[in-house]
C-alpha cells in the first residue's frame, strides 16, 4: 500500500528525470516507442540549454538558460532578504511590545488574495517606476508576497523563545535594541535560517508573477522553460525536462532540510512540529 | 492586548518611564517596514484599481493611467461582468476543481496520516519521499503532468496494459478529459500537504484518553471517530481552508498543462483574468473583475477568521 503511494508520488518526477537524459530520437514528437528509461543516456539536453548546439538538433538557442537561472536566484534571494528583514523586525516588535497589532490579520488577508487580483495596478505602478523586466522589481514583489510567511514563522519562534535571557540582559542595563541585535538575533540563528529557506522556496517556485512582470532580459526559469516550446522547432521535450530538473532540485533538497519546520510555515504557525 | 499588559507586569524590571518609552518607540520602528510594505501592496493598488475599473482604459490607448478619467464609463464594467458568461463559467469551473480536489486530498491525506502515526521501519525515509511532490516547483509539476498525459505518454501506456488494444487518449486536447488531468496533477502535488498537516495534528492528540478507551475495549474505529477526529477539529479546518484558498488561485500547473484550453475547457478564474489581461488588454474591465473578487474574498475570509478565532476561544 505505502509502496504503491510512494511509486505514485515519485513516478512523475522520475519520468521527467528520464526525459532529461534521453537523446532527441527518443523524445521527439514522432518518436515511435515509449521507453521508461533512456536507451542511450546523454547529456545533450543540458548542453543544449546552455548554448551548445548538439549534433542532432540543428537549432541553437537565441538565449541560453544561464541568465534565467541567475534571474531566478537573484530575485528569489533578494525577495527573501526583503521578506525576512521586514518580517523578523515586525514579528519581534509584535511578539515583545504588541505594536502593530493590526498586522497579523492584514498579512493573512494579503496571503488569501489571488496575486492575479492585484496585478493590474501593480503592473501599472511597476511600468511607471521602470521596474518591469527588472530583477529588483520582481524581488520587491516577492518580498511582499512572502512577507506573511516570514512574519508568522518568526513570530511563533519569538513567542517560543524563553525571555529570561533577554530580561537578564535588560537588568544588566542593555538597551532594548541592543538586546535584540546582540542577544536575541544570534540566538535565533537556526530559526532565521529555516525561515529564510522556507521563504526562498516559495519565491523560487513562483511562475505567475514573473510571467507578468518580466518580458525578456530577466525572465525566470519557469517562464523561460515555457518559452522554449514556442520556437519554430516545436516542443523541445528533452530540453524542457532538463531545465525543469534544474528548477526542481533546489526546493526539494532545501525542503527536506527544513522538513521539521514545514508544518509551522505552511499553517502560519498555527501548528508546530 | 490584555495579554501584553500581563506580561509587562510579570517582568521584574525597573519599569521606569524611560524603558516603556523606549519599548514603544522600538516597537514602532520594528513594525514600520512591514506596515509600509502592506500599505504599498494593498491600500494604494486597491484605490488605483477602483479608479481604473470605472474607466475603459487600456495600456494601448496611449494615455497614461492617471488620465484614465478621460475614458470614464462609470459602472458599465460591473454591469458587463454580471452578464459575462465566460467569467461565470470560469468561476464555476474553479468551484468544480475545488469540490473534487479538496475532499480527495483530505481523505487521502488523512489515510496516509493514519498509516504514519505509528512507528514502522523506514518511516522517516518514506515520509521524506512522500513530501517530494509538494516541493516540486508548481510550474515544473505542470510540465511533468503535461508529459505524462501526452497521447504517447506513460499514463496511456499504463492503461494499455489493462486493456487489449493500445490506449491513445489525447487527454489534454479533449475538452472533457483535460480538467480531469489538471485535477490529477493538483491532487498529486497537494495531497502531501494535507498529509503533513493532518499527521502533525494527529500526533499532537494526547494519548491518555486513547489509552483509557483501549482499556475499556473500544475498537480502533470508535476511538478514531470519537476521540481523535474531534480533537483534530481546528487542524482539519485549517488544512481544508488552506487548500480551498489555494485551489481558488490555481494557475501555474494548469496554465502550463493546458493553457486553459482546449478552447476554454479548463479556464479557471485566474487563467481567465490572465488571458483578459495579456491578450484582450482591456484593463479597465480586468480591474473591475479583480476588485469584485477581492471584495468577496475579504468578506468571506473576515467571516472565516472570526469564526475560527471564536472557535479557538471556546476550546
């Protein structure tokens, strides 16, 4: 029973994995026979998306996958930085001083809205500010979209933290700010790291926002991946699978690394462990 | 904020005015960035949206958005929306996906959680593997299922094993089957989330009552229904709420698998808005649709949150 479920949960991924290593003859549209495993495994698909034209595929790419990978990394990392900075500060402020008590609900509401529903004003504003097709513009939106997760995660971590150490430092005459930066934050390093990874996964997984806000120079991996098929060569199954694999690996590894905190993150801290 | 004042009282601090002042100021500055970001993404854009939704503005008109009043049409966009059959069809389709997928994901997740609540060899390994689908980038998951459901793909290949003649169903270009394929992808990807949340909830149910019930000779099923499930009520509601909301927004996987097609057969609300935004470019109208959705969602969510927090207090 469990084995069957395991198989179901793995097969789609494995199928793409096998696609990624198949030579063109095994994945082309006319490709006769379906094989579960590549008969003659090759790295051609990977070489192809990084700009090396293979012997069988006469076409070469106008733009390689290197830049979209960089765009994804930059936008997702910087977006994480924004969300974590604003989120951690607000979480601490609320957890310790009860300031900004309208924030938690406002942030949950923010998360409920389909991004599609605020995209029109956002696209207009971003065009106005010259932030369309710009990694920084994308990162700012990512930062805002994932802010609720950063905030709630860090808030539950701060709520869990024993206050005796902070109190001791206060009695010693440290200022509140100093306690926060010198004592609380260093103690929270593991919590900060896992929250940041969680937020990074969310940013990295985005498709819709990048689809709307980037056009050419700063398209992210998923957007670039879909554009691969619209060239005149038809579907580039193998190349897309190779790219998909590259996009899929980081979140899976990071996700397993922070498994312990996944529940907390996904339920806005309503559930721990 | 009675909680806060109690905590303050507990602190054995020299509660001079200076300390209090400092805390108020620091609390203000710490929450400021987040407040600004929320204002920036929520309040201003929504006002802008309201303004544009009253006009016939489109980015192709050649006039900047702030002069959209030149194309003022009042509430026409909203009355158009009421009679827009494509919009209502998309909304209905979104609900169909919701009604089919959420219960299936819930039951599968609950079943898996029951299996995983006890220890067995290799549990940790199995657990991690089961979580893989939800960590795959949704757009990539969409592409995976796009590959699986090709007419010469593995799904048909597997079905061929069970039938005498080779199956060659064109899943994604068949108007009645495309939605099934899309729902399969969603169930595949998000059942692990249900499982993860429900398992965490199930583990946190205290053992004592269950032990007592065992001693009294209650069957497993009886214990499950009368002790475990009621204790998991809040968690179940959270899990269901999360999935319902996310399915309402469904876009990535679906759009990559079918692009909303064939025709409009898999066009959900997000896909519909996207298409009107990108292809028809009538942004005044899109703003009206988006605003209506925002208002409805705000009311529903405000109601849901207040009910949930009330429920939490009663517990």
